[in-house]
């Protein structure tokens, strides 16, 4: 048993919701989805999932330990942000606008 689940193996509610969202993302995109986990201070940890197509999504887990447990439970390999990982991302025009940049 990991350190974030209870005696029945259940994650806290927030983390169950995150697991459910990421499970749906992985199911839509098939094999090859990877994850990157980043600590976000007291808020928890951000999990970014990246599909082989370059589409991506994210969710906020309660802690790095919870994020790691979620990825393990879903069978998602966890990688670091490096040139290869960032090269997989394919932000849409809407993503660029939301991030404050727009490619012309």
C-alpha cells in the first residue's frame, strides 16, 4: 500500500477525481501517454499528461506522493521535463492564447 491511500487502498476524494480524469485521458489517447509531476508548494503537485499525438492535459493532486501513486495506479510512466518531453507537446492556438502567447 502506498502512503497516501487508506486501508482499503482508496485515495482521498480530490485524488480519486484526479485519477478518474487522467484515466479518461489515457483511455481516449491509448498507449504511449506519459506523465510529468511537478511540486506546486502547499497546493500539491501538478500532473501533466502527454499523448503521443502531442495533446496534453493536467490535474492537481494533493501531494507529490499522491501524484506518483496515481501515475503508478494508471500505469503511466513518469518522465522529467527535458528536451524530449517538451518536444512532444503540441499546444493548440487556444492553448497559446490561454498561456498569453499567440503564434502568427
